[in-house]
C-alpha cells in the first residue's frame, strides 16, 4: 500500500512544490501598475510596508498586507510540515 502511495504522492508533491514556487515568485518578485496602484504578480494591491517589515524586506519593498503575509506563511510552513510528516510516515 505504501508503494502505491509513494507513486501517487511524489508527483502530487512535485506539482505542489512547483505551484508554490511559481506563486511565491510572482507574489514577491513581479509587480505591475494596476488600476488601484501597484499590484504584485497575483493581482494583490501593494502598499508601503510598515517599519517592522521594512527591516526584513528592505526599505524599497512594498507588500500586500498582514493578512496576506500570514496566509503566505501558513501555506508555506504548513506545506513543509505536511511534507515532512508524510515523508516520515512513508519511510517506516
């Protein structure tokens, strides 16, 4: 049963990783001018980052807000945790 799951979960994991990589690249490195001001590659409107985030992102960096930041972090680190746990489970 675990061999079948490995054969199914590996391609799913690769596709998930590629999708997260592309979305992360578009969100943080692509920006354009939209009707309501600057937007990132995912279409989220950007504003000037607060001072706390400027320390980490740099002085010239704009961002989409705390809600999107928390959502991005939950999605990324949650995906890492799921991958590690599934990997441990399949290893046994």
